[in-house]
C-alpha cells in the first residue's frame, strides 16, 4: 500500500471535515487519523473499511487500486432495501451521483445525531 496515495485520498475525501469528525464516525483518535494522512501509520483492513464507509468510497480507492471513488453498489452490506431502488435506471448518472451524495450526507447527519444523543463530543 502506498501511504502517499492513502494519505492524499483521505485528506481529499475528508474535505473540510475535521479529523475529530471523521474519528467520531469510525472510532479513532485524531492523532491516529493524522498518522494515516501523513504516512507515519498504516491502518488495518477493518479500519480501512470503516474509513471507506465513513468517507463514502471503497477500500480499493483509498489504497490506489482504482481511480473511481464511488462505491458499487451503494452500501449494500448495510442496507436492507433492494438495490438499485425502483426508478434508479431512469436517473442520469449525474442524478444518481446526487442521490448517492445526499444519502451519504444524511447518513453522516444521523450518525452524528446518534453520537450526540449518547453523549459523544462531535
């Protein structure tokens, strides 16, 4: 695994979210995440999967095995609904991407809400 690829992709996908915010989603300290981003530390496969899920991508993208950051299919391992949902094929690729982004954003919102309800600092 190339740490520079992993670190750069983590930083890019994190965007304007803080290390604390991402850490709360995956159960890691900000110093651990900083170590991944700087290349001083290397996550195990389980942690890579958690990071990929939290950032809305795949492990393959994080480690540089693909240039496509979009997960396929949409989080099927965590959803009980059939995929693709009814009408999915009627959407343009741009509209499908918008749906995916909105779903990830809502999922992140819900995770933060639940963490706050449980007394976690997010």
